């Protein structure tokens, strides 16, 4: 399972975090190019694992994200425990 977020939303979160910490908003942590490269790197890893569910957490409450994860986990566990009938 993998989590992702829209770049503009992540940039806003990071700029707010930098401001709260009293750090300059032009630090790498808050630069679009840096954030884009981080997201591209993560998405590259996701592509190497096609079985992973990718959940976009943009504009989702944590409870909604948790529900998606729990339901997906339950579904995968149910599918793993299913044993096809034996061929006679």
C-alpha cells in the first residue's frame, strides 16, 4: 500500500510548516522542484510494485484514508484465505 498527495497541497502544507518553524519558505523542503522530485521518486517505487494500492490522501480526512486502507486490507486478506475447490 502506498500514499500520495497532490503536489500543490503538499507544497502548501510544507510552506506552512516552514513558517511555523521560523524557517525560510525558499528552503529545499518547500520548493516545487524538490517536492516534485520526491513525488516522482515515490511514484517510481510504486510502479515497481503494481500490486500496491495507491491512495491519494489529498483533501481526505484521516478517518476516510484509514477506512480505505482497512477495507482494502480486509479484502486482500479475504482473497488470500480463499482456496479454490480441488479439481477431481
